[in-house]
C-alpha cells in the first residue's frame, strides 16, 4: 500500500483545490427549512383561529355599534339561547345556581367585564333578568354582543 504526502507550496505560488484536513465553517445560514416550518405554522393558526370562538349558536341582533376594546384576560361570555337557557362560556347553568356560580368566577378574575350574548328573539325582560343577575354576581361592566351592520337611528344603512 502506498501513502501519499501532501506537499506545501513553499514558493508562495497559488494553491490549487481545497485545503485538506480541516473543513472551513460555513458562513451562511440556510433559512429555507425555517421558512417552511413558519409557513406551515401560519396555515395551522389561520385554520384554527376561527374555531376558537365560543360555539353556542345564537342569532344576534344587528346594530351600528362598534367593537369594545379587548382585555388581556380571556373574556367571560354569558349566552341566552333561543330556548331561554343560560350558559356561562359553553356550560349550561341552572337559573337557581347562576348567581352563586358568577360570584365564584368573580372571586377568581381580575376584570369585572362580562359579555352578554342573547338571541334576538328573546324577550327583553329575560335579558334584563340575566343582566340583574350578572350585577348581583359581581360583574358591573356588561358588554352586549351584537352583529354589526344593523339599522341606525338616523335611518341610514340597513
């Protein structure tokens, strides 16, 4: 078997080929895999974001009011369905234990804001009863949730 010896060019001439022995570190970063992963995550979040809303089917009334500013804490949502059932988030609650459950929730939260969603076909008296219970349960900042694009009092828009 033969062995080869690499000779160095002592005369200061040009080097040919690669330097053997030690590999030079790469100075570029390949960002293609990073971009691919970020695009996949973006698509996942775009598909999943609409599914993260409260999933109680309610026909909200339409108004011309704008949106309320959001808090850092997840908003508490109370819903009155078309059948008159009261739900906290997506959990149905009996009317007898509604105020007690609200007081327990209010003790754990930093915000007193609650969003009330009620079907447009619910009588006004039932909505006011639930609003009174919300106030008795410790929530004084009640936001009524509606759909936008409804009629205005000045007659413009529909």
